[in-house]
C-alpha cells in the first residue's frame, strides 16, 4: 500500500507564470498612463499659471501708476525675439541683462515672489520673458514649455 503525501502550495512554474503576467500588465498600465507626458503637462499648467500671475502683477502696478507699466518692460515683437534679452529677473539682486520687475515684489504689494519656471536653471532668471508691442500691449511668455506647447499671455 502506497501512501500519498498531501502537498499544499504552488509549483515554481505557477509562481513564475503569475509574476510574468503581473509584469506584463504593469508594463501595459505604465505605457497607457505615460508618466513623462503627465509630468510635462503638469509643468505646462504651472507655466500657464505663472505667466498669468506675472501679467496680472504688471497690470495691477499700472493701475496704481496712472497706466504706466514698470520701466524695465521694453519693446519687443515676438516671444522668440524676447528670449535673447527680456527674461524676467527672480530678485532685485543681480539682474544684469535681465528684466528687473522688483517693483512688483517690493513689500509684496503686487506679487509676494516672482514665479519661476519649473525647469529654470539660470541663476537669477525666471525662465519667463516679457515685452510690450507697438500698441503697448504686454506679453509674458514661457519659452521652456514642453510637448511642443506654446505658452504666452498678452493683454
């Protein structure tokens, strides 16, 4: 008479098949979610908010100063042209070669702090550019936008 042992548990093959199936499903989910695109979209949303904040600060300043915008806002034609010389400075410190809008952040009257681009790596630059056109309309641009987005606000 042969005795049968009761073996409980899974075989190695069953465990490997389940792990492989979970791995394949996880890969499909990660591709469907596309985390790099989601992160880029989040940064672009922040940029849209920041350019609007800067522009609102400039216009609040103008309202309090008889329609005159900060003197540092210079003439320009396009966001592409503004990249070379019209980047907004983060602070009122070393703003050489940058547009100094410290009048907006003095005592936190119009802005508590100058917004900066989520990926800005320049020392004192914000990554945002500002200019006024021939009709004195102000444009603020986010030139580091991702996923081929164009982010600018003009008023």
